[in-house]
C-alpha cells in the first residue's frame, strides 16, 4: 500500500454513469530466499482485468516477447566476446504506467470511512491484472528511453 500511495495510483471519485466498475483482490504469498530461513511475506493488489471488455475498457494491448533464437544469439555474443551479462528487476513495475477512465472498487481492508465510503478508485496508474497494464508500462519506458 505504501508504493500504491507513493505513486498516486488512484483517486477516490464518484462513479460516473455508464462506467464499469472493476473489482480487485489481494494476492498473498511467501517468498523464500536461498540464504534465509525466514520467508518474506508479499502482498499484491490486483485488478480483476478478466472482466474488462475490448472496445469498452481498453482498445490496445501489448506483450513484448523474445524469440528463443534472439535469446540464443544474445547469449552467444556474450560468451564469444567474454562480456558480462546483467539483469534487473523493476519493483512495482506496473505502477509506473499512466491510465485514464478505469474505475475499481476500493480494496478490502483499506476502504475509506465516513463520507468517502461510497466512492470508487479512478485509476491513474496501472495495476497488475489489467489487460493494458504492460502496454502502458512499455509505452512509458519507450518514451523515457527515447528522450
């Protein structure tokens, strides 16, 4: 939730007429590290994007996929030229893609109280589970690297 609030992922608003409300859910899991006996407890809030409809909730989706021949070629060049190959992991990846006009119910356990209890979350950033989440993140990454 700290990352979600820090990235200003949503804004509480009234649901506009004719707009679809997506539900959300929490996914919990243990993550074991090889050098530690204690597991880390991980939680992720996901939008139930399987309820999205093409043409209503999204227009375009995108998923970059690497062909195995390209991966083999890259590894071959690294080995031949005696290069160092690194990888990186971007934490809260999808929270960096910008969105418009997607509404989600407030998450269980973090529902606003009082006058704000009837409001819904208008997503400003992508969440895991949305069909267009990867496209939004990739588009933002492309714009950053292009400048």
